[in-house]
């Protein structure tokens, strides 16, 4: 078995006042198009995970998040065919601005126990029980 490249991606479960979680649908033209995921993205060189998440949430959703509002919840470790994904999941309940899709993605606010109703990438699925435990 060939050594797989390790890819570090950071994700966030934004939780609103009604305890719903925001998920975004990957747009056409991207890998895993049509699947729903937690907002976030790849770390850039020299970024800490929290910095990356703050940048990604602003780029993707137009919101401003302060680092103390990000709390690590769990992580996913998943071997795709061509790379291995390591993805910490943070939870965030406070941000500034209105959540707006800025990259052509669809958004949905979903109760944690309904997340399995949305097709997700394999790496995201093991994160769901942690959100159910926390929010239900």
C-alpha cells in the first residue's frame, strides 16, 4: 500500500439559538459535488486551525468569528483513495453578521438528529453522533 498524503482540513458546526447546525452543499464542479458538509476548508501554510476556520467562515459565509468562540469538539480521520483526511471539528455558537452563501453553495439549518437525512462525505458521518450527544 502506497503512503497516502495527509490532508488537514478544519470544519465548524455553527449552532444557532434553536440548536440547529448549519450544513452546506458542495456546488457542482467541486469534488464530492452535491454532498452536504460542515463549513470549513484546508489550512494554508503557516495557519493554525482556528485561524484557518475564521478565514474560511468569512470567505464562505460572510461571518466574523472570534477565536474564543471556537471550541474543539471532536475530529475525523478518514482514508480516501488518494489521501488521508484529518479534520478537527469545532463548534461555534456566536458570530457577527448574517450567514450568506458566498461560493454558490446551498445552506441548510438542521437539527442534529436529522443530519443523517442529508448525504455527506464519508469523513463527516462519524461526527454526527457527537453533535447529537451535545445538542439533543
